[in-house]
C-alpha cells in the first residue's frame, strides 16, 4: 500500500504535471505574443489563423498515430522524451523565425511533437495511480497545464519578457524548461511505468480494436462536445467583453484571470469528486453548468453577480481530463489505454479545436457578435445527450455496484 507524500506515484504525477504545464506554456505562447509577432513579421488575420490551425491539426494527427506506434512498439518512454525535447527546440525555432513560412514550419513541427506527450503522460499517471486517485491525478495534470501554466502564468510572464527583452527572447525562455523536464523524464520514469502491455501481434495502428467498446464510440462525441464548448468561446471572449460589452481592458484582463483560476480549481475538485461519486454523475452535473455559462456571460453583463456566475459555471472545465483521459483509459484493456486516449484527443482536437471555432467565428461575423456563446451552449447540450450513453467506469462505484448485485442475489 502506498503511504506518505514522497512516493513514486506522487513523483510521476508531479513530473507529468510540470511537463503538461510546460507544453501548454509553449503551445499558447504565440497567442499571447501575437501582437508583437504580427507587427514584426507583418502577419495578416488569415496567416494568424493558419498558424493556429496548423498546430492543432498536426497535434491531432500525431496524438493518435504517434501514441499508437509508441504503444504497439513498446517505445513509449523514448517517444515521450524525444517529443518533449523537440517541442522545446521548436519554441526556440519560433523565436528565430524571420518570416511567416519559417514560423509556420516551426509550429507544424511543434504540433507533431506535442501530440503524443499528453496521451503518454496521462497513460504513465494512470499506470501508477491508486484506484481511488486516478481522477484527482488526471485533474492535477489538467490544472497545471491549461489552467495554471497556460491561462494564468503564461500571459503574465511572456508579455513581461516581450515588453522588456523582446518577443524572440520570450520564446527562448519558454523552451528551456522542456529540455530540463525531458532529461528528468529519461532519468526518473521507470521501465514498468512506460512498458507497453501490447503483444507484437497487436501492434498495428488500427481503430477496429477500439471501436468495439461502447465508451469509446460514445466518448468520442462527448469529448468533441466538451472541447467544442471550450474552444467555441476561448478565441473570442476577450474581444467580445471589450468591444461588445464595453468592458475596460483592465477589467477584461481580471475577468480572464478569474476564469483561469476557475479552471485551476475545477480541474482538481471535479475529477477528485468523480473518484468518490462516479464519473457519469459528475460529467452530467458539470456539463449542465456548461449550458448555462454562455447565458451568464451574455445576459448578466454589467450585473454585480456576473463574475461569480461566470466563475461557477466555468467549472465545466474540470471535466476535460475525465473525457480526454480517465473514462477512455478505464474503458479498455491495458494494451489499448494509450491508444484510446490518443484517439479521443485527436478527434476532439480536430472537431472541437479546429471546426467549432471556425463555425463560431463565421456566425459571430455574419449573424450576431454573441453567436459564439450560443454555439458553446449548443455543444454543451449535445454533450449531455451523448453522456447519457456512457457506462460508469469509476472503480469504486463499479465495485459497489457488484457488491450490491451480489447482496440482491
């Protein structure tokens, strides 16, 4: 039985969380540095959109195929470490870019490198997690990644560096931590953590072995809806708050920071709660908040309780690690876990991270500036429907169900 704080389980969670955070720090760096980069390289809006879309598509492609290859060929640790080094080097490459083409190439390579990092990190944590802590551990990865590093620290640190040392130096600084974490991963991740459960005859990169599981078939649209709920508003919210609702730039910054804190807190509380009461109940409950979130943004504009309402309804963020990692990994045999996470992430990244923001942007330009909010709400409502099809996967809940059935018999 694992006791105390200084355990290998906690060490793996911490190392993967820091790597997760470093990845999002590097991935989102261009978003926060774009005013400086666009001015220096004379980028137009089309080129800015291509830079974001290219990274997302490369990420999606690689998250499945690179992870599946690593799983099937028992090279998960090697692929993980190489990927961490490559995306860190690509951050340096972004800082060295002197043209749109050079920057696009650096972002494409970065997307391919980053693709397998998250599925493999989540798989390593799943392998070492205690049964009653998988949700919490996965949530810690999410909290460090998209919330603490990506939404709270990155904009503050990178903009300050860009203001005082130039945007190129900001990219150089962003790449350094990954090199250190890659070395630590090579040194500290045990063979038993990264060893594949797949036999040689199961090493083919195939979807048929995953599609037979109900939670994978329904988990894909669930993840697409959750990612879509998030990405439908993420690129447009700051601009909407300032230009449509008349919020000052300072207040907008504080509002976005508050949502970052909500994402951080929910990424720990929500998955941890699912360890206690079950994945499905938590998914349905907090996805319901996601339906309300856009209404809080739109209809409570200027009201004293707009920010508290936004903070609470943004807790839907906490279900991201559940749909992307926990439920798929608990739904398939050991030799398919990493591949399942990679597939879910890949499809959700394409649909939720590329197509949904494009639709949101078009509708916001042609129908109403608030259209992206209604797209987000629709995605949450669709997600609720698909969640009803999922089967419970939490080990504690399933064990209790089996015991209850035995008593009835």
